[in-house]
C-alpha cells in the first residue's frame, strides 16, 4: 500500500480521536458533541467552518491555488440506538447508543485528510469537507441539502466512503452504477372486531388476516417482479394482542422494501397496497396503509467512479481494488447527494472477525484502516482538483 507518511505518523492521535468519539456516540440530529469536536479540529487546522446545515451538520471549506474545480468529501457522524456489549475501555458511555456502523471512523478519516491538506495546501481548487448528521434512516444528507449544501458549497463531484468489514483491510471496492438500494418503509393497520378467543365466530380476527397478508405479500417478489431485477420485501414488525384469550381489535405490520429500478419500486408499492386491501376486504377488516420512500438508490456516475478508482489504485495498488463486487440491498442516504451531483460512493475493507459486522453490538471500527482511508481522500482530492487526466 502507498500510504501518506505524514498521516501514518499521526496515527496515535487519530486512534485517540476515534476512540473518544466511539465512547460518546450520539443519535440522529443530536450530534452536538461530535459536531463540536469536528468544528474545533477543522478550526485548529485553519479551515473555515460553517455549522447548522441539517441541524448538526458541519462543512469545512479549504481553497488553494488558482484552480476553479471543487470537490465534496462526505463523512457521516451519527450512531445507532443499540446497546454496546463490548467491554474495552473506549466502549460507549451512553446507554442504548453505539457507534456500530463505524461513523466514528469515517469522521476521523476525513478529519485526518483535512489536517494533511490544510497543512500542505498541495492541491489546486476548493475542497468542501462535509460532515453530515443522521445517516441511519433519518436522511441527514437530504436535510443538509435542504439547507442549501450544494448551492452554498457548489461541487463538481461529491464522494462518500464506508468501511466494509466483509472485506479485509488493504482492499477497496469501487463500482460504477448502482451501489446500494433504495429504501422504502411501509405500515399496514388491519382493524377487525375483538372478542373472546373461544368465540371466534363473533369476532373479526385481524391476526389470521395478517398471517394471510404476510404470506401473500411474498408473492409480489416471486410473481410480480421480473426475475432479472433485484428487490426485497421484508415484514419486520408484527404488533398485536397481549392476552391468552383475547382476539385483538387490530394488528399493525411494518416492514421495508429495497429496489434499484424505479419501475420495480412503483410496482411493489402498488401491489403491496392492492393485495392488502383485497385481503382485508375479503375478510371483513379495515385496512389503513402508509408507504414512504425514505432513501433513493445510491447510483455512482461513470466519470467520478474512474476518479475514485484511480485514487484508490494509487493507495491500495491495482491488486487491492475490486470492481466486480455485486451491489448491496442495504441503503445509504448518500443516494440523495448522488441524485443531485455526480459522484461516487465506495467501500473500504475493514476486515472484522465474524462478530464484528456492521450494526452488531460487538462491532468496533478497525483503527488500522484510518491512514488508508485518509490517504485515499487526500489522493482523490488532489487528482480530481488538478484534473489529472484519467488513466
Ligand atoms: Zn449503518
Ligand atoms: Zn453506516
């Protein structure tokens, strides 16, 4: 690997920063301490800071030379509502809140790059360091954009990076086109008529109807979606009843849909509702329906993907780059940024053991990859702004 030595030399400090953030995780739009930390570091590096985009978002803007190109580098700062089960010294001090997705590491990798670039000024153009809140399901990217992120800080390309524990350190995935799926959520309420469980004929039992509905929804993927398309329908919550012998009045079902193709998304939304209504009517239940499109798919643009690949191959070597990995049905709110701007979202190998996957209560960001991630950011910004011809 071709790491930037000045960054490697600062690794002890970066590890301490990362562990500090890990010990003090904050949930969506409550990243006050974290954004204070980020703003203080950027200021210390001499980078002008703008705060308050998307409530707790931070943007640092750095210009050097006479170049007119502009690049956005984005990291996420939020943690998850999850109880950490690790016992090490830097484990979460906040009950029920945990950095289980490595956003503590993402924040530090971008800070490390900012420190190096601010000190060397070895680039020509403008870099916007974007620290966003609320990536985990709460659309912090969209909130920053609503507050004028790209009108106040225009870019020619925007780039994102996520640690990927399924891949060993020293590896990097860069992919053109779809990378992560769109995420929608749905909620169905089936209202019947409650009563004694021993007299079901005098009730309208919404539990039986819910079980039919869950089964029937599965046919949307198997019978309505083109087999060559990728899509997921998962019912993830069933809420009903709290007694042995009472048929409840209502059942609430919730779940998520993942797609890449807008036509498929449209069809699934329509069919879930149609099947729900049909089954409810057939069994004398009321049916209330809510469907929300939360994140668009994360789709990389071809030219920016080549910039990302070129920077990554400089840092990781050609043998470290994987371009053939399938997209993930997981989702990312960076997709919002890529709807408006050309850019690329990539995965950096962080190689955990079996119990160290994302969103796991034993997860911990692998500090070893901080210099590689920061070196990637620096190389990408330098090459993109110098407009070095793509090889
Ligand atoms: Zn996550
Ligand atoms: Zn994440």
